[in-house]
C-alpha cells in the first residue's frame, strides 16, 4: 500500500491474485466506509483516482464528516483495524513530518490479539521517541 497524496486514499500495487488499484477508507464517529477501485475498471490511473475522489467526497457527506485535506492523528496512534479483504490487525501510526503519515500493521492471525497489539504499541513508542522525542503512554 502506498500514499497517493490524497487523504483516505491508498494505492495497492497488486499481486498474483489481486490487481492494482486504489482503496478508499473514510471513518467518522465510529462509522467506516470502504470501497475498492481496481485500475482494470477504468481507462487510466487518473480516471481511477477521479472515481475514488468522487466516492470519498460523497462518503464524507453521507457520514457528516467535514471536508478537509488536513490529516489529523487522533488518539494514541495505535488502533485495531480490518482491511478490505477482512484481515484483522493492530496498527501503529505516526507522522515523521508535517503532511506525512506512516504506519506498521501487525496481523492478528499471525501474532494473535495480545502480541499484535503489544508489537504495535512498541513500534509506536519507538517512532514517537525517534520523531517527537517523547514517550507514548498506553491507556
């Protein structure tokens, strides 16, 4: 998954079974909307991006989420998530520079619930010390 430069839109490179495309994930007040946009359904990557942007904006309106390109990291930067294919994982997220967001995912299937969460918390602590000079405090 790579950053497209557009909020809530990620590019998937594709693989043996899945083709390349975009994934949009909009979250607001505990509600999540996800939609995939395979490049094979559109004439170009630009057309795929336009469709993804339009869907994202409509999803934000539907959820009542204010439209902004500003990225806000809320909470401790460690959260549980599920991807487009139903795989569950714990995520450590941090911002190494203004306008950038990085994350590392730990599979619950591979590590089990507790270990995946702990690995994400440790990674977040490590990145917070490196980039912010502080220490993450777990709830």
